């Protein structure tokens, strides 16, 4: 049985279905990489969903069927929170 992945970023990218995690992560990363994200936080997000990342996300999906973190966009005093959520969905 193929595992479909549902992924989205609240306020930035509506949840969408992907045929697998390897399809979802590049789309998420493309939406995030050009946003004004603080450097240290950008490094964390890159490790999670960026090129060569995703191992921790895959382990969470295998164990519990979901992974999420919050993306903080903007400066130190003027930022917005955007949860990134990835879940597995059995068709």
C-alpha cells in the first residue's frame, strides 16, 4: 500500500496531497527558502525539510503518522508564526 503524504504551511501553502515525502519536501522547501526567516531558524528548517533533509521527518511519520513545527517569518520584533504540518494518509 502506498503512503500518501499531506503537507502544508498555514497561511503560506494550502495543504496538498503528495505521492510520498520525497515529493512533498522539495515543494515545502521552495515555498520557505525565499521567506525572511531568521538565520538560525532557517538552518533548523533547512535540516528538517531542505535538500538532503527529511530523515527526522520520515522517522516521525513512520512512528506516529505526523510531523509538525512552526515556521517563524519576519524580524525579531515583527514576525508571524506559520505551522508546517506533514501527515500520512492511507488512500
